């Protein structure tokens, strides 16, 4: 009689358990760090926002919505909120409009595509603090090249970063400069994904002009990309911090105060942890609201497949 | 059939290269009005490029295209009064079926200003034009049995339904010609057969000149009035399906059409006849003695006999109504396939020695460079 | 335009010109920065707008930048921190992504839901509590504080999961039949086949953390621990804007690495962003 090799066939249940066990082992480090480093602290932040804790204080008290009430009357916070929202409201549409135009121009031909794409994308990979420093000198009121070029056409020198009238505009300009490349690259990817056949079909259907082709094929099929671009750019704009920290520190006189900078100041300069937490919660709420608008309201209208 | 060049298509001397690769070499053909012509050939032979040149989506390096007597070579696709059905349908995914069908009419009949969403209602006559467009869309939808699908989007349709919407979009314009680029290749086999019939019927009803590109020779043969066989950028033969099948002018044409593939055997011309291995075929070719040629024998032309080409049965394939016998010839290093009836093939077993014959009229002769040579029966003198 | 033909150079000029103007505006700060780093202070803000330096001051500027603050140390810190972060990110994310993509188990959807939730939360949100936590343990101003919070990358899990999902199941069945454990399947079978996703993620992560200012600003107190972004701020504090040439030299040195990396790995980087974008 031959020695039969014993093959133990696992039962369905034992296989399932084996798979689950393996899965948990694989996920353990990620799951643990997810809780310890992201979800847990976020929950802690929420709780902290309801306290009056300051770093170094011996104990803390639960004050419920006290911080939030203070926020509504705090002039610095209100400027920060207003500035941040108008920053988003200016930089986002400008970057997206210009970015789409640039993407269409680059994709509209064959020459130098990769070169232009690389150039426009440079600001996205650059150390913003360093580039902001360069911008600071470019925008210097008396000896900066920008003002001197303007002087050549007869425009009086503008105090770009030093006057409360112009500081947000300057930050917005740098914001568009910073975000444009990101938008360009995303739109370029979206444009290449449009099946070329549709343009052939459109041509045969009588779409003669570039505008016709844009309205019939390009814009509708860029729908999902556009939605993603809008969301991502809006969130990137909400997170504005580096340029403020490097160039204005919120000044002059809080004229360039923004949400994250206010949160940083309250938490790490004044050590009002509870209050800073409340600002952060507001920030998070706005981000979540944006994501909600994207998924619930717009997403369905934009995906056709 | 009387030749009315009213809306016929003429292609003269078209050449096209991509970089160093020559894709089309001096292709000329003339279509009669209302004809259904297939451009058939293996993948990469240039047929789709030719179609796109006729459509105006590509420009030829040389040659002219005339549609309805008008030289359209310099015109863009939108101005050529042709419609095209694409392999992947190319339907606008964000529009409903009725909107898809309406696009060609909307783009051509409504001015640019009229197409702006709000302004359109201010322009006089707009409502009338829209109503006319609606009526035509519904007409086309009826003809293609799409009436109940008008409000759906392409993503909600099956492959066959999308096909019909693509056809409808072409139909709705009543163009001078239809161009179809392998429209059935994305459908499964069963759907393909049914849609084939539908397209032919549609063509019969609409009577529009149609150029149909396919790599499937069955489609080409079953659907067309005439077939143009294109290989390696050259138009090898243009004729009715029967002509190109029974009378191929080139070895490549013979090899491409017909399933299973024609048997090609090497032979030598002698004063006594064509020597095929050990056998002598009772025919002569107008070639010097010793010239090499190829003999083409279609599987259905071969039958079992008591003498003829000697072969050994290697493999049998049962097709239901017929049997394919694959055998190895004794005389030459070659295999042949013969299509036999059930009764004839019944007694055969693997390894059996058989003899195969064919009627001399069914034998196709091809010269050294693949060109067709007409054979003369051996009884006749060569100088008669 | 004639059908199907490529536009001639002449016809293409308007498009190229427009793009060129935009490109110049984008490159302006880089050009200025580079040129300023090569000029002595007296030349930079002269009345006439001369481009090329009259006196080549590169050695002085770059030398000063390197001497004033431990710039090389900053660059080294940046490299080390980025490398460590990437290492831990992949270490944690790959197995989890594999389990989420290819294994079936109860709780999978729950965990994936939490990952998606994590994607919504910008890292600035847990910053405060994490800071307090690190302060309590006494780990502020250390590599641990710089690296640990980023060891979880939900974006990485998301990206890898997508890449793994597209791999054929047969690959994994075959590996299991060969007797491989699930963990070795992750590293020996799945990851090597998802190489494009891995390199795309790597470029993404390295650039993001090299350029990060917010977190290092919070946790770092000494010069020894500064990352490149902080290094620029420290340099500015030292110089108070007096020696613009040296400042720009420092700026060039901290910005150049990522630009070079980007130019070398362009396609991977853009692929990473585009994939995230198109699949949304």
C-alpha cells in the first residue's frame, strides 16, 4: 500500500478565521497608528475645544461652548476667517480658470509639452518658505524689481506686503502662483483621458470651432476632474500658512491673519490650547463641509459611467 | 446597374505614410451610388487609415477624394456631408439618447447663438427648428427601435443598443455616405449576427452609399455589394464577393478569404502539366518549364478518390454538417485540409491512407510573386 | 486647419508665446533667486535692472550661507527625516493596503471607512494634541517627534490599495500555493508588482515632508534639529534680511534638492497625483 500523503483540507470556517487573523496582523501597525496618531488626537482635540486649558496650567475646566462664543466676538478670529474665505474665493477660481487655460494650451499642440508641464509644476514641489522669501524681495516696495518695472510704466510704487490694503492681494497672487501647477497637471491628466474618438465624432457632427468642441466634448468630460480640482484646490487654499508665517506673520495689524496662523498663534505663542483647539475645529468643519458638498451634491451630477 | 455619379465616391491615387512607414500605396477605387462596399483586410493593412482619409479625419500625402462629384480633399470632415459609425460608438456620455441623436442636426441647423442656453428662446423661428429636429430624431429612433430608450444615457444601455444609437446618429442627417469602422467588433458573436442583418436592411431602406471597414471576411462577404481587399497598404482586388472568392487575382486574397483557409501547395510547371509532388495535374500554365508556382485548392473542392494526391489522415474535426480532414501529403512536405460530407468521411480513421482529387476548374494557380495565372486544360495545345 | 495635419511652427507660435509668458511669470522668482545668489549685495538692488552679475559673488554667498547656520546639517536632517518617514509609511501602509484590497474579513469595511475618514482630516488637526503628548513624554525637539506623527499615511494606504486591487488574484493564489505567508506575499509578490504606485507615492511623500513647515515649526526648538524649511526661517532671523545674496544662496540650496528630484522623476510624481485625482 502506498503511503498516502495526508492533505488536510481546511474547512470553510477555519479558512475564514485564518484569513481574518492574518488580516489583523497585517493591519495592526497601521490601525494602531491610525488611532494613536490621527483619530485619537482628533477626538482629543474636539474635547479640548470645550475646555479652557492653557499649557502650563495646573488643571483645566470644562467650559462647554465658551471658546466658541469667544470666537464669535474675537476680532482677530473674525478677520482670520474672513481673510481665509476670501483667499479661497479668489485663489481657487483664478488658479482653476488659468490652470484650465494653460492645460488646454499645452495639450493643444505637441511641441514642448513636457517642458511646459515641468515649468508650471515647479512651484508645487518647491520649498514655499524659500520661494516666499524670494517673492518678498521681488515685491520690495522701493528696490524690488516689480515696483521698478511698474515705475517704468508710470505706476506709483505699491507697498505689497507692508500695507493692509495690499497684503491680502499679494498673498493671493503668490497663492495662485503656488497652486497653478497642480491644477495644470490634473487638468492635463483629465484631458488625456478623453477618448480621441469623441472629438472625431464631434467633428463629423458639425462641431467646427474650438468653442464648439469645448462645449460638446471637453467640458462635459472634464466633469469629474474639475470637481476633484475644485475640492483639492479649495482645501489647499484653506491650509494657507507658510507664506503668512514667512512674509507677514499675520500683519500688518492682523490684516493678513488666516485661520491656521491664528490657530498657531493661539496654541503655540499664547499657549491657549483650548481656544486654539476651537479654532482648529472650525477649520476642520469647513474642510468637512467642502468634502460633503463634493460627494453628496455634485459628485452624482458629474459622473456618467 | 447604371452608373450615377450623383452621390458616388471616388478615391484616386491616395498615398499615406506615417514617418517612414508607408501605410497606403496608390489606392484608387470608385463606388457606385447606393452601393455597400467593404474594405477588408488584416489588422494594420491600412483600411482604417483609408476610411479616415475619406472622412476627412486624416489627410492623405497624395491623391484626391471626390464625394458626389465634388473634390473634398481639402475640406474638413464637418463639411463633407458624410456620417461615421465608430468602433467604440463614440457616444456623448453626458447626453441622453435623444440628445445624442439630435447633435448632428443641432450643430448644423441652429446657429452658434441659438445654442447658448438662455439666449436661444429669443431667436425667432427657434421653436420651429427645434420641433423639426425632434421629429427627425423620433423618426430615426423608430427606425432603430430606440423609441423607449430616448431618455437614457449611454452608460445605461447595452452594447447592441449603443450600436443602434451610433447608427441613428449617422442616419438622422441623411448624409451622402456612411462610413463604418468595424462597428460590430465590440459585440458578442450572437449579437453580431443579428446586427449584421439589421445594418444590411437599414442600408437597403436608406439607400445610402456605405463604406464598411472590417477585418472579418465573413462580415465583408455576407454584407457587401462589392468587396475591396486591402493588404499592406495596397488595394489587391475589387469585386463582388463571389468574384473575389472564386477568382482571386492574388495569392494573398485567396488566402485571406474563405474559411477554413485555402490549401497552398508548391508545384513546378512542366511541358506535360503541373507537377505537384508525385502527381501530375492535368493542366498547363503559360510558363517556361521548370518555373515554380503555387497551387491553391479550397477545402471544399477536394474530394476522396481512388487516385490523385496521396495523403495520410492526421486529424479530424467534426463540424456537425461536415467534417474537416487534415492530412499530410506524401509527395510534398505539406498539410491539406479537406471539407467532406459526413457520409464520405465516415469510414476514415487516423492514419488512413487516402487520395484526394479536385476538378481542374477549381484549381487556382499562382506564380512566383503571388499573381494569379490562368490554367489551360492539358488536352488543349498551348498555342491554340 | 487642414484635417489631421500637424500645425507648422508658425501656426504654433501664438500658443507657444502665451505659454512662454506664463512660464516666465512662474520662473521669475527662481531666476531672481538664482541670480541674486550669484551677486554681491551692492549689485542686487541697483537702480538698473541688470540680469547677469558683474562680479561673480557665488563663492562668497554660498560660503556665507553654509557658515552662518548649519545648512548642511539642515539638509541632512531633511534627508534623514524624509527617509525615515517614507520607510515607516510604506512599512505600515503596504500590509494594511494588501489586507484591505485582497483579503476578505469581518471589519474590513469598517477599517477602510476609518481610513477614508482619516483622508478627510488634514494633519494640522491632530497637531495640537500630538504636541502636548510629545511634550509630556519629553520627546519634543527630536527625530522621533518629527517622524512618528507621519508614520501613518492614509493617502498611502489608499493609493496602495487601489494599485493592489488591480493585480490579478491568481498571482496571490499561486504564491499561497507555493507556501508563502501573507506577510511575505506583501513584500515579495505584491509590492514589486505595484512599483509605479510605490515610486509615485515615494516622490509625493518625500517632497511633501521636505517642504513641510508647520509641524517642524511646532516641535523643533534647537538649530541642531531643524529641517530645511525651518532652516530658511532661522537664517532669516540671523541675517535680518541684510545679506540678501547669502540668504538667496541658502534658499537655493534648500529648494534645489526637491526640484532636481522632481525633474528626474517627473512622470512618477505626476502619475501619483493624477491617479489620486482621476479615481478621486
